[in-house]
C-alpha cells in the first residue's frame, strides 16, 4: 500500500466533517529572501518575527507532533519562513521521523541553503522535498527574491538533493500576471523527464502585506491551455483525498505537473491541514486571522494537550477560499486582516 495512502487512527473531525490528517510546522518565521508575494521588503521590517526565545524548541515541537499523530495526523511538513535557517534542523527531522505514525515527513524550502544540507537531511530521515522556484532567468529570479537570492544557489541545492537520493522533488512556482508568466514553459522544459514535478500555484491573497489584486492572478485553466498546446496532457487521479494539486501527466511519458488553484477552484471542502506557527499557535486555515496558543497546554499532561487540540479542530469551520468574494467585500478596518504566509508556511 502506498505510504501516502496509509491511514493513521481514526482522526478527529471538524464541524464540516473534515479529518485532521496533515500538519504543517513552521520552525522559524525568518527568511533570507523577501519574495513580494510572501514577505515583501517594503512591508516587512528586518526585525519582524519572533526571536529564538519566542520559538518552540525541538522538544516542544516533537511533543506537539506526537499529540497531533495521536489525533490522526500522518503527514508532517516543516516550513518557515525558510526552515533551513533554523540551527540543528537535522536533529528535529530525526526526532520526527522516529515517531510511529509519521509516514510522510517533508520540508518546503527556497533551496538557497540546500546544497550544504541535503545529505544530512536525508540521513536524518526526511522523506520528501519541495523547493520554491519562480523563474529560471537569473535577473528575474533575483528580483522575485527581493534582491536576496541567486538562481545558481537554488539549482545547486536541487542537484545536491538529487545526489542525496531525494526523488520526485516538487518544484513550486507562484505565477503572477505580467511578472513571471513567461517562465512557465522554460521551467517545464528544464524539468520534464527528470522525475521532478513542477507545480504552478495561483497567486493567493494570503496575509495583508503583499498588495494582492485579483487582476494579478493567472488562472490554472489558462496555464493548462498554454502548456497543453506545447505538450499534450492527460489528467491524473488524486493519490488521496484532500490532495491539493490537480495533477496532469505528459502524454509522451515525460512525467507530470500540478496546479494549485485556490483562487479559481477552491478546495476548502477537502482541507485536512492544521498549521503550527514557530511560536506555538495553532491555525486551522492558511487565511486565518489568528491562532490558538498551545504553549500553555504543554505544561499539562498528554491527555490535556490532546484535549486542547481536539477542541480547536472540532470547532473549526474555516473555508475562506470558498467565501473569498464575500470576505473581500467586508470592511478592512481590522476584521479583514489575516496571518502572513511567512508566519505559518504556504
């Protein structure tokens, strides 16, 4: 049986019947890039984010992950910020990989620091990698990283990950109209046939500092048409319920691609993800305004911790993307504010 399909114990369910299966853990809310759609330099001061004393330590993260696994989680993804900025991350990976019931342990990174860490992460037990890559043009890439990144560093990171034995790396590209639409076909040309999966993500209105406008979104259906005109595609059935990306395979056998279409085709109805911030707050949605602080619950026993998480999830009714038009028309005098992406990962 495919590990990604193997269920854990019967999970706790929210008000809409959605099970808790997937946990995203932000290990740090700092980043060495300033990507405009996530952490724009003009909207996020250098000092933004919690200091080391404000973050969960590895023991606290491990204990929380064990609690989530007891409640049904089997998939854990480490995010940021940029998670490779967290010192000793390999130690945390080893701890989480050893937890019975964690059958899929992944990490999302901008790839710039991956060249020197890929082997150690693999040895520690990391199963999968996702790397963000929005352009193969060095000048455009630098601009899209806020002037902080070098394309060569990311490509070196990908090469190191391949050498370390990471197969089928996911490569995420956030597409913005008039910004990097021209990179879609070159990215596919570069990674077709490599076994890696390029996924195109609609530019989302996460947080409030990125100046999101609906006119900047390139719908996945539009990209699908452009790509299929060059390389015919066929749809691929989801691997499991709640899979975010719509998958397509190249008919010539050169692999597959994915589309994450939160704007044009919301998938709230199958969302099984909880998000844990670096400072210990639990969020039920990428677009949530605030989370529930779990740190006080760590002072009690495991039963108290499990009960606290269960209570939060059972009260969950988030479906922001399905209600986007209504929410966007609300007053912006505070009620419209949402947590920033770099605080809880993508």
